[in-house]
C-alpha cells in the first residue's frame, strides 16, 4: 500500500500538464492543482487508517493487501461492498469520492468483462493483458484515470466521417509488431493530471469503417506524446474554505488529454480494431459507473438536504408550510436515490460464461436518470429556502476583517442563538452545491439524460407490460406469455 506521501512523490515524473495558460512544472506544488492532489490523496489516507482497512482492502492470492476497488466483482456481495466503499469515499469528501480509483475502476471492470468475449470470438489475448494490468495496478497501488469521452467534433458524423480532421476520436494510426501508435483526444477526464495511469476505451459503438477508433489501452500519464490541459478551476485560491467549502476542497480537474502519436506496447492493449465490441465496452462501463454515480449522489444529497434544513432553521422559516413541503420533497428525493441505487446491486446480472457480475442496468439507468432529471428542481428548492444571501454574501476575508466583522456579524445574523458565522458558512456551502458546474456535472457526468432514456427503452420488458394489459382487457390473440398465462382466472367462476 502506498502512503499519501508516496502517492504525491509518484507524480513527480515529468508529465506534460497545463493549467490556467501555463505549463506546470510540478503538479504536486501548483497552487490550484494542490486541491486535486489533496483530494485524490484521501484514497491513500483512508486505506492507511486501520478503522477502514477491512472495508477498503483485500488480500490477493499472494496474501498481500490490495485495494478492494481494484478487485474483479464476482458476486452480489462484492457489488454491495464496492458500493459501501464509494459511500465512505463520498461521505468523507463532501459528496465527491477521491479520484485515485473511483472512475477508472469501472473501466477496468468493463474491459475485464468484454475482453473475455473478444478472446472467445477472435482468439486474442486481451483478457490476459487486462489481468496483467490489474496486477500492476494492485501491486503498485496506482491512481488511474478513465479516458472515455472523445472530443467528437461534428456530432452528426461518425468517427471516420469527420471532415476537418480524423483525430476527433482516439484512433490507431500505425500498427507495429510490438504495439500501436495512437492519436486523438479525450475530454472531461476527471483528475487525470494527478493520476499515475490513464485507461482509454471507446465511448460509442463503431462500424467497420471506424475500426481504427475501436481501441482500448492503458499508458502511464507521463508517456511521451501525451499533453494534459486542465479544466478551468472554479476557485483560484488554495485553502479558502470559508468562501468555497466544496470547490476549495474538491477540484475534479476534468482535463482534456491529447495523444500525439503515442506508442502503446502490445501488452497494454485491450481492444485493437475489433469494432463490433467497441460499443460493448462503453455500455459495460456505463453499467458499472452509473452505479458509482448514484451511490455518491445519494451521499451528496444527504449533504444537500441537510444544508436546506439548516438554512431554513437559521432563517427561522423551517415551520412554514411551503418550506416543509420542499424539505419533504428533498427527503424523498434523497432516500429514493439511495434505495434504487442499492437495488441495482441486489438484482445484479451474471455475465454468461464468466464468474463476473455487473449492476442491473435497468435499475442503474433509472436511478441515474431520476437523480439527474430532478437535480434542478432540488437546486430551485434549496436556493429558495436559502435566499439571495447564497450569492450576495460578503467574502470570508471581509467577515474576518476587524474593521468590518462587527458590522457584518450584527446585520447578517438570522435566528436568535445561531451565530452569524454559521449562517454565512451555510450560505457559502449552498452556493457551492448549486453552482452552474454542479448543475452541468449532474446532468452529463456518467451519461446524459438521453443516454439513460435510450438504455431504459432498449431494456424494457414491453412484452410483459402488454401481456398484463391484454389479460385485464380479456384479449386472446394467441401470443404466448409464460408469466400471465399461468395465473388463475379472475374473477373466479362458480363461487
């Protein structure tokens, strides 16, 4: 197991990273990237804590402790335990799990499942490569990022049909005996500049003309030819936790990663031109990652609902009927996300010809859609409860300034017995929780609303629904149904 300090030292490897218009000499000391560094390092802080090792760590076949998040999921119990891991991560880090293994573990699970299918059809050795890579991650306790989303260019065109250039999706530009050369760009890649490795997979289904884009592999973050450009940070001051309690603690750094003729050795390749499996990798990643998403969102909603309730109390309005109605809605929203997300594990799917399982995709997609589709309503409610102070409050520097502190303490107070500082801190928390970044992140992270709807529609058991309706309407059309045709006649005859 790495210590947090060993993790930080491992990032000093000459990687090419830009942030706020400048090349970063050392990502571990950069005034903004340190926020992401500290956040990712919490993975190592927690697993070094004896209170959590039974949950977070597992012995491998050599008897060594490795991260449970890096183990393949083989049972309902494994999925439920992984969910508890994510819940712990999220509760500790204010609703945002530290990124050392959070996203990419789902990509690793996806290529684990699909590589076996590819090998079976084509006689490849991708599953062996995946397991060797898994062992590498485990033995070195590495932080790794998942590069799924391509920059895409013209969304109306397929990867091979792009007009301006052919590199809007990561593709193979040359094949060698010892590996491949790739070019292209991935974007929205969370915490990549602060990870050791990058796992790449296609973000969509491909056709035969797109086979050069059907590629999955893993490379170290400092591989020659890789340039990472950090997402614009929400905050520009390290350590200001009064004004930015969330954003000052969590910088997800959804970077753009550019591959300019990057060499990938053959043992690091998990898909190479088998275009008919590209969509399966993306789909399987979504199955795992939507479970991760709804798990951390349930924890974030605990925080969200608590902030709404406290602000109502601080403002002295918690008993007003319209406030109680909003708080009741927030409680239902929070608990529904929790229980639907858990059900995806409880009703997991077994992968044929394998000892692997994955979350129930119908329930996982419903849960992701439910929390994302209702997020803006929740934001509206908490902002209404908080009032305008959530965006107009003076800065913490003004509140702590001896020249202005007493004035602000007097005039920005709320309910008797509640310190003005508490009210201001809660207002700042609500501003962070309901920022435009959070709104966009909730809608698009782990798959867009439209992606969930497409999945739900394709998975729906429409025959069962129709059979139920036809039985009630007494329609006999000769269509056989194993469930409803076995039911006794109702109303019963002869009574």
